[in-house]
C-alpha cells in the first residue's frame, strides 16, 4: 500500500497580497508621476532600511490591542552582545527622524527629501486594510512656519491632479492637533484611552454628522444594523464644549471657551487656508475640516488628509466613496527625541497601494 504524502497547503497570510504584472506596472507609473511632482517642488530622494531599532520607531500607533502595539518586532539574535529589539517600519516618517538626527550637521536646512517603499502594520486585516502597503512621502525639516504646511497641502493637490484625479473629485482637508489637544484640555480629559475614544468620535464627524458624534462622545451609538459602539462617556457639559469648539473651527468664529493652545492652532489654520487661497488652492481644493484627526500620535500641529470625493465603482461594481488616499502633518517633537532640542518638521504621504 502506497504511503500517504502530506502536502503543505499553499496559502497567503491574511492582510498580504501577491502582485501581478499589471499591479507592478501600475505602481511604477504612479511612483514615476509622484516623483516628478515632488521633484518639481524641490524635494530630493533618500532611502532608509525596512528595519529599525524598535525604540527608534517609538510607540506612536493607536492600535494597542495588537501584539507589539501594531508593529512587527523581533529580537536581534545576530548580535550576541545585544538584547535590542528590531521592528519592521510602520511608516516612513519615524525612520526619517532617526536619519535626520544622525546626519543633522551635514544636512542643508531646511532639509527637503522624499522616500517611497513598503511599510508594515501588525493590525487586524479587513477590506482594503493590508498589513503591507506602499507609501510615498515628502518632508520638510527645519521650517517652523505654517507656510511649509500650506505647501504640503498644495503639493498634495497637484500630485492627485497629476495622477489623473480631476479637480472636484478630491479634497485636501486640514485640521490642527493643537485645536484637538486644546479641546481635551478644555474638557479635562487626561486619561489616554478616553482621549483616544474622543478623537475617534471626532474623526467620524463628516460621516455621522454632529448628532452621531454627540452620541459617541456620550454613552455610545447604535447604528442601522443594531451594532452598538461604546462612547467616550463624557458628561453633557464636556460634550457641549467639544461640539462648540468644533463648530467654531468649521465656521471660523471665535469661541470664548477655547484654550490658548486651541486659539494658537486655529490661527495657524487660518494662515494655511489664506496662503492656499492666495495661491489659487481655495476651499474647493484645500479646506479646513474639523473632522481630520490622523491616527499617529506624533503630530503636534497641522494635520492633513487627502480624500477622493467622487463615487467610484469597487471590485464588485458597487458605487462607493473611496475616502482617504494620503495624509500627514507637522511633527515638531519627533526628531528632538534624539537631540537636545526639538526640530520643526512637516510632511505628507501618498498611499500608493490604496491608489
């Protein structure tokens, strides 16, 4: 009787994808177009490795319920004298901060560079949510002025149009972490988990509207399917203060309950909007939007989100609004972790894989 052969099952880990010739060629075309726009703005290439020391990357991802807080990590066994942990990079910004700090004296200031490549997230996979994806970043290091943030927004708009996305089918949304941190200060939220729940509620403003956010700031919200999302548990006064601040930001009105930090953030947003409008990137292309939060914790000022607003058919032919294809913001404290003083920096990242 012939022996049974045990065959391995050919299977791909969840959240990863094989890439066909068409995928690869499409990526090459996208990368070439993005590179041309970034270089037209005066950015030059640099490349950092896929693996960094774990403490170099820092703990800035919000996904705390996954192993290693959303990062793929392993111990450096190759060096018997070292017990350091290594991690696959989860974005291209944290490695740039290490590179700039390590080479600070020899780099011209402001330092303007771009990078593209694969990044990895140890997150729960889902539709359109991968564990490996490609990003294309541009960053300006050493410029404190909101003009550098406005330039990022304008370059993002130019990049999307160069990629064939017509005006009116996309929007670059801008908010400020100073405004959001000012909200937390004003309502007395210090607990990190509650703070994250408040930010996630605000992030849904454009999708759920004020009333939906009000529910998520309070006890919680039940959606149309009957699923319940637990809220932040704020009291009525805290909820009212949060919503008034967001409404003031959207309309440009003054709000007496806003903190000094919040007012500073709003003044910077007004400056970014004015600079964009003066350059011909008015509210139909670059717009202040209170719903922009951005998940990474290292942002300190302006934050940006590039969204496709047109209805696009998905793989099954169903019409969907695709949403975010890029984002970024100001991170004035990230490089300073390696140095004696903070270094101002701002950047923008296109999601090549999403596009």
